[in-house]
């Protein structure tokens, strides 16, 4: 399928045995087994990103060719999170964002997805 040939792995998502994680609060979890035993995991908030759920799904499909469930994003997610490991070149991603949504890095001031979604929404509301 042509659609799947363009998909890339997301390096930030690590699958693990959920039985080895103990929930401590809404955002904190402790790993209770395996290689990371005793380590605390703090997940970034998704409160603001939830406001853009539909746009986020559309954006991740249009820009990265991901299907819902193929990625995890939070309020802290950045376009650099979706580049090759160790790379800081997001020029091709920004080219695609500008082509599809008419938004450039100069318009939002950073690569944070939350800022990009805010600007896309603002522009759509002006039309």
C-alpha cells in the first residue's frame, strides 16, 4: 500500500509490560519490574492538546501520514519529536505544514504542535 510506505516509526513511544507500572497519581507512574524497575515516569499533560483532538488527528495524517493510534502527542510535543533520531532538521516537515496549512515556523515561533494547532485554528476562524 502506498499509504503505509510513507509511514515512519515514532521513536518516543516505548511499548512495555503494563503490569510492571504502578500508578501513583494522575501524571506519575513507577516501573515495578524489568530493566527500569524503581524509575518514576511522569507523562506530559494532554489537557490543552485535547482541545484540538480533531485537528490533531487530521494534522498527523496529513503531515506525517499517521493513522489515529499510530502516535502519542502531548502538550509538550514538537515537530522535532518526529524527525529521525538525533536529527534536528525539521525543514521537510515545515515544508509540508506550510503546503497543507499555510502556516510557517515564523507564524508560530516554535515547533510545538500546540502552537501550530492554535495558529491553524485561528486562521480557520478568520475565514
